[in-house]
C-alpha cells in the first residue's frame, strides 16, 4: 500500500495511519457536546413532567401494595359481616319461636 506524503516527510505505515485516525476520532468524540445536550434534554423533560400529574415508579408500587392489602382486608371484613349477619338471622328466628 502506498501513501502520498508531503515533500520531506517519511511515509507512514498503515498501522500508524489507523492509529492516528483512531486518535483523531477519539478526540473528536470527546469534544462533542453530547453530554451537554443530554443534560439539557433531561432537564427539559423533568420540567415538562413536573407540570403533569405523574407519580414515580416507587410511589406507584407503594400504592399498589397498599391497594392489595386494602382489598385483602376488605374481603376479610366482608366475610366477617356475612358471618355476623348469618348469626343475627339465626338468632332472630330462634327468638321469634
């Protein structure tokens, strides 16, 4: 493989050319404003979300657990009420006899 060089320069080896190219690309990527863009986008999204009526995943999961416990307790209380109603109905008929 032949590489053109300026007058007085030595010809670079293919590995040197690729290493130089890799270094230049690495430097270019380091200097890109992607971190700033990412930070700004996150800030904009956070501001937009704060205006909405949203909850975090943690809050949602906590409320889901509370709801599960509440449903279980409600079913338990419903059974107790049914038992008490049954006792009352049985007691009323015995009292009427």
